[in-house]
C-alpha cells in the first residue's frame, strides 16, 4: 500500500506470486517502482491513474483529482493494519 495525496487515501496493489492482478516491484523500499500503471476507480466517476517510478507518483491526465498531470514524491507513510 502507498498513500495517495491526490485521493487522500491509501491505494493497495498486489506484488509477487499469488492469484489476482499483480504488479512488478523493484524491491527498493526507499524509492519503489511498480509496473504497470495503477488505476483506481470508485464506480461513481472518480479516477486516479498513476505510475509510481523511483519513489515518485506521476499522475496521468485522466485523474479526476487536483493532482492530474503532476508528479509528486511518494511520501512516508506507516501503515497499521
């Protein structure tokens, strides 16, 4: 999971072996890269579509939040289940 400042909430993806959609992960915990892009929709028209590369989130133009088209650093966030 990573914190998305555009949506102001976490986004979770699956990496490694297992069922369901999976993303590639660079293994760098300080500046991760996930492939391919990550697209999150809420079923009501909101969309967050980004690439996370070298610890930076590049928001694509189809995002419906204020960070569409911008690139921002992946912030620190300690997740507690």
